[in-house]
C-alpha cells in the first residue's frame, strides 16, 4: 500500500472539498437526469474528466502508465464509477437527492462486510456489529418494502439500485487501497475515469438512451448541473482517491455522515424535496449507525501488519 505525504493544510482542504462538493453533487445529478439520460450524462462527464486528469498528469511530467496498471484502474473504475456513480445517477430519476445521499451513507457498512469476507480480512468488533445491525434496520425502514404504517418515502426499486451502488463503491474503494497504480495519482484517477466513462457510454447505448435523445430538449438546469459535475465534481473525485492514501481511512469515512445531512438540507431548501417525520427518524438511525461504525475500533482476529487492518470506510 502506497502512502502519500501531505501537509496538514492540504489534508484539511481535501476534507472541505469532499464535504461541500459531494454534498451538492446529489442535487446536481437530480437536475442533470431530468433531461439527460443517466448513463449517458455520467459517461460523458467521466470521460471528459478522465481526459482532463490524464492530460494534466502528462503536462506535469508523469510517466506513461504501464500495461499492468490498466487492469487495476479498470476494476476501480468499474466499482466506483460504473456501479457507484452510474447506479446513483440512474436511481435519482425516481429517488429524491437527499434520500439518495442518505442511502449512500451506508457505504461504511458494506466496507466492513467486504473487508470481513475478503481474503485475509478481519471480523468486525462487537461495537461495529451493533452499528451494522442499526444501519441495516435504518435502511430497511427507509426503503420500507413492507409499507409499515402505510408509509413509503422512497421507490423500492430505486432504493435497491442505490444499495447495489453503495456495495459497488465499497468494493472499489477497498480494492483501490491495495491495487497497483502509477506513481502519479492524477494519472491513475484519469485512467479510472476514462475506463468508467467508456463503460457507462456502452451501457447507455445498450439500454437505448440514445434513441430519441435531443440536445435541444436539455434544460438550462441540466446543463449547469452537468458542467458542475464534470469540472468541480470530477476534481472532488480525485481528491477522494488522494485522501484515501494521504489520510487515515477512518477520517476519510467521516464524509459518510456529513454529506447526507447537508444533502438533505440542500434538497429540501433548494429543490423543495419532501422531508417527513419518517424520513427524519430513518436519517437519525442511519447516521447513528455510520457514526458508530466509523468511530469504533476493530479488534483484529489474527496477527497482521498495521496496514492490513481494516476500519470503517477503507482498509487502514
């Protein structure tokens, strides 16, 4: 696992970026998919982002990637971009942006479980297990497939797609901590975006998104959201990948309970998305679970090197 040296100021700015930018990306995606198909919009913006990152890295003198670096980059891109961002983009056609962010907050739960079942992984501690149980309860209550009390605030299909997206993101995040990568982090992020964007465009074509699509029907809100996601959003993605190795995974994981709160506020205030008492209760349950998991200390079940132990969002 490669660690990156960074100053305290750089790391703080990195956290501010993923807190503020990622909290607003859910609302931006909501506006984009109103008039631009989800896989198409995500594919184009990640391809453009990949070109920008790749070109920037080469401009800074980065060495060309070796053949062995492309497969790991492709796998990370499939997990984070195709499964993660692609799933979120599709789901936001039928799920409010604030509730989307709340379900995405479940990523740390899948991280813990993925780390448990991976080769050489470790079993979660008792406290973490309690957090897992609370988190799954909150997720089920929010999706509410059995319509408890005749209350349903989220489309069940959209909810299931978001569950898959978070699982995909968690898997890609864990793998990125140990995958072979070029010396240039910027180049590596560009490679991941290029592969992920290309696959999303293939999915767009296969799913028939190009049929009947007309640029003249794209709204101004969608254009603004697309530009924001392609530029500032792509930059924040790169910051996330950088923070995974520049900081501790437990600290990076804090975005998981900061972002949904801010996203819920933005969705309610800016887009007038519904915010019910049921939603508020589920939010408390899920955020509580995430805080427990992120802040808990895991007790290794076997002898292992410090860099093999996993906590919360990523392998530490």
